[in-house]
C-alpha cells in the first residue's frame, strides 16, 4: 500500500514537471487522466522550481551584468524553463478570442499551429512588459532587496491558479485536446494544491527572514491579485469560448506572472 502511494506521488511530481517544464525527468510516466489529475496538486512545486531558478539567476546577474542584457538573459531563461508552453497558449488564445468570430471558429483558430497578428502582439507586449519590470528591478538592486522570494512566489501563485481554473470551469472542448485529459481534476485536488501552495510560500517568506506580519501581507496581497485577475480572465474567456482550454490555462499563467511581478516591483 505504501509502495503504491509512493509510486503515485512520484508519478504525480514527475508528470507535472514533464508537462509544464523542459527540466529533464528521464522516466516514462503514462499521461492517463488519473495521473494528470494527481499531478495538478504538484503545480505549486513546479512554480517554486521555475521561479527559484529564474529569481536566483537575477540575483547572480545583478552584480556582474548591466541591467538590460541581464533582463534579457533572465527572461529567456524564464521562457526556456517552460519550453514557451504558456507563451504559446497566450498567443493561441489571443488569436482565437480577439478574432471576434463565432465560438466554434475561435476554437478552430486556437487549434491552428500558425500564429496570427493578435498572437504576436500579445506575446510581444507581455515579453516587453516583463523585460521592463526586470530591468527596473536590476537597476535598483531589487534582487538583493526582496525580488527573489517575490518573483518565486509569483510563479507559485500563477500555477496554483491553473489548478483552480481546471477544477472550477468546464472544458470548452468536450473529450478533445489536452485540456480534456484533466476532466478528473476536482475541488479535492484544488484544496490539496492550495494547502501545498500555502506551505511553500510561508516557508519561502520565513526562510528569507520576513516577519509573520509581512508574510501575512504578502500572502494576502498575492491572493487578492491572483483572485481578481484570475477571475476576470477565467469568466471572460469562459463566456467567449463556452469553457476553458489548455491554451487559456497558459494565457492566464502568463498574465498572472506579469501582474504579480509588477506588484513585486512596486512593493520593493
């Protein structure tokens, strides 16, 4: 029984990293609905690793590389760690939703591997925004004054919201596409993922030396930004598409990272 539970846990962690990152996990894991549903609980861990690597690179580069080249390096690393998966979702979502066609046509456009004008504009705008905020943090020694835990937390928050989006909103494409494989995700998985998320963030902020008061403020602020931004996007996209898709999960992740990164810059 214990061996089965341990195997299930390792499969969940491994599949989460295989799906959401380009970090090598040299194990053959079956992407069944059951495994993928369990893997969502581990999304905050994925966010912790991606955010931790990205933020640490900023901390290292801040002292040795000029701000703008360093911002480009950090941004490229950030995108590379996820294999541009979420950025691709943003572009597909922008192409479909901003085409202002019928619901069926929007979903068809989102399935098309070709990128349209709206997708390019959305990706360029998002990358420029992240570049601008990262540059400002580097110019003001932000990574040596609090940006490391805050950028890391932004990646945790955005991926925890993905669990909520999968568990709460219906699938736009019934029994079709990658999103359909997550049909088994329930509020039970969301509750477990949220609990893990809270443990990770509290440990992260306390490890960095924040008081309980500051930790509470950061948790409350992150929750407010995530909920407001996430709800607005999820409700709007669901109304447009009749539900959510794998692409929209990626789009929400990218926008949330931007909003939380901007808030971190303003806090610092």
